[in-house]
C-alpha cells in the first residue's frame, strides 16, 4: 500500500519509519497472548494461520432486541440471525459469510445490518442508532432516504470499492453516496466485510473508529520530535474524528499495511486487519507508556 501522492512530510515520515523496537515487541507479545488464549494450532512448520485467527474475533449479540426495534431491521436481517431467540456469538467470519451471500443476491442491506450489529455488540444504544440509519429520526430534519435508496447506495459503494479501491469507496460514503447517520466508524465496517467478498484493487478496506484513531494519535505523538514533524499540526488534531477525511483514511490504510509488512517474518504473514484487531483490543500506551508533553 503506497502513501497518497499528497502525503504530508509528517505522515510520510511516520508511515515510512514504521515500528520502533519496543513497538514491534509489543505487537509480537500481544499476538502470542492471543494465540495462548485461543485454540488455533500450528502447522507442521510451526506456523499459524493468522487470518483465520482474525476471523475468529467474536462479538455477542441479542438479535431479537435489534429486530424488535424496527421492522426495517427485522426485514433486512439475515435469516441466520432473525431466527435466533437468544444471544448468539457472531464472529468476523460469520459476517464475512453474510457478505458472500450479499455478493450473490446483489442486496447489501443484510451486510449493513449485520456489520452494524457486530460493531455495537450488546451496547444499549445500537438498535436505536441503526433505526436512525434505516428510518431517520422523527424529531430531526435530516433527510430520510428510504430502504430502496439505501440499498442502491450500498450497491454503488461496493461497485466503487471493486473498481477504484478502498479510499474511493470511503470517499463515496462521505460525499455523493452519503447515508444519513451512517458515519465512518460503521461504514468502514461495512466496507471491510464487503472487501472480503470483492476483488479490491490496492489495499483492502479496514475498520477505522475512534478507538483506533486514538491508537494512531499515540504513534504520531511518539514521533513528534522527529525533524519531519517540526512544523506539523499536533497529532491529536490530525486524527480527530469522527469524520476523518478521505486523505486521513488513506494514511491509515498505508500505516497498517506498512506495520503488517514490518511484522511479517519467519513464515508468519501478518495482515493489516490483524494489526487493527490487536490495536482495537489493546492500547500500547498501557504497556509502553503515554506520550507526555515533554517527551
């Protein structure tokens, strides 16, 4: 994954510089912790299928609570979820299966609903937020698209993803294909799983939310003493969300792809979404220390 042509000196310096020794060791340890806690076994060469490990990332859901919130949610929910009468465990792999089914039918609404549910888990406000996306807010003046238009925009986004890549699909959702109340934290989840069922030119889409942006801020702050950062904006402003620019998303993709390449050794091929998963679950500042004003 190449940096954008208009990448700033600060952004290019951080991405091209990659991980420091303590950061590399931190990632390796977090992966080892995950392997120790899991059930994946190594092959005859002692290697583990790291992508399979990512796909095992599980979230607990209560589908009935979501379906009861809105007829639109119930209508668009995949049968595997709508038939559940109690809490279920849904993995990334399960959501990827829904994406593959949507590729066949051409209707991407079930993936939007499933990826949204997976992203919220048992958080109490999730069903209401999804209802706003599908039906609008009755007490607000924001436009209501209707399910047919939402379906159309989702299909168009996947088309852009397959034709022009992740950055362009991200831009589509921010601009001409915007769906009210659907922000980057959740449309990047949709794009991430759609990318599992789509041939994507360049880097595959990755999830970006406020927690991951916080981790990026930490990396950027750690390097603010470098010459390339001398006249740059403060890192916290660069990664301030929740409406990250398309440029910032492209920087994010370049960064996680760079880190995955750097971490890949000894037959273990790290994927960018493994880097994302570890950063989502763990804050490097907890182990390596926060970046203070004087550092």
